[in-house]
């Protein structure tokens, strides 16, 4: 069993997930860098962690696949012998950003499998692993962090499936937090705002304009590292009498203003 706490970060070969993996390594976690197709990028994250004196391994798995989720947890436990933290970060935007009158069931099922079903059942598996380790005295507590989006509270009619999955993430977090509190596992939701990443790159000019016009009180782009620091604080147990919270990393976007 690894002597350091172990974190599994889904979708961590690039963007927000990559920043989370690197930040967790900096604060002492061994990290499972999960990816679907970007194997080279994932290995680069692992190499960077190793270069800083940390420990990491890259594991390919699609969280939307039952078989892949089972294998992902099995390989994590085989490699490190424990799991202290799950960060459900993997997610996809709405394919084609179609108007809700044009969106398809095929797209809906793909987005829901990756953004909601996958994270729920991965959290279920991770919780079972954590509970077993806690009862055996191998770890003292567990943490699950679900990465959502301000799209949970902001309607985009050309991304209906994406918005619905992110809105549902709050209830998923509440349910897990309620059930797992007695097992010494805390659960949180983080809602990033306008973050500079691969996902927002195609609409950068739009968000440049909106930020300049004051769509949020803090007039700047968010960075993946802003989200990563919040995850590290939760992983470190900075808020021991909290669970089920939704935390906005959005420059104040969620504030209703007149």
C-alpha cells in the first residue's frame, strides 16, 4: 500500500483535470492520471509529476463505460493499494452545440453517460473502496469532488444535454454526501466559470467580449489552476465540518445583479 494519499482524477491529461493532477501531486498525493484517447498527453503529466518527486500512473478508461470504470478502479488499487480521493472531472460538451429543437437522442445518451452516469457509478465504486479501507484502518477518511459547471445554473439552449447533466450534479453530490457522511467520506461539487481551456477555446472571442462587458464581477478569464487550488484545499481536509457544498470558481458569475 502506498504511503501517501492516492487521488484518481478522471480526464486529467489536459485542461482543468491536468491542473488538478499536478496540484494534488504538489501537496503530496500520488495520482492516477486518467485519459480516454490522449495517451501521450497523460504520460507527459505523469513525467512532470515524477520530475517533481511525486508518484503517478496513467490509466486509460472511458468513464461512460461500465467495463472501463471497473478496470480503472481495479488498476488504481493494484498499483497503489488505496484510494483516498476521487475527482470526477471527465466531461464532454454537447456535440455540435445543436439547438434543443434539433438535438438527438444519440448525443443526449453520450453526454449523460460521460457527465452523469459515469461519475455517479464511479463514485459508487470509489466509495465502496474507501469504506473498506477506512474500516480496515488503512485510511482515515475519503473525499469525492465532482467538477460541474456554471452551466448548472445558466441555460444554454444549444447545449441542453450538457446543462441538464451539470444541474443534476448538485443532487448527485447531495445524495452521496448524505449517504456517505456516516462512513467518514465527504463529497463536494465545484462549479468552474469561464475557464481558459480546450473546451472554451472555440468560443474565446465571445467570452473575451462578455468578460470585458462585465458578465462577472472579476473581469478576467479563470485558469485551470484556480480550480485545482480549490480541489487541493478540499482534499487536504480544510473544511472538516462541511459536506455536500457547491463551490463556485467563477469570478462571481453566480451573483444575481441589477
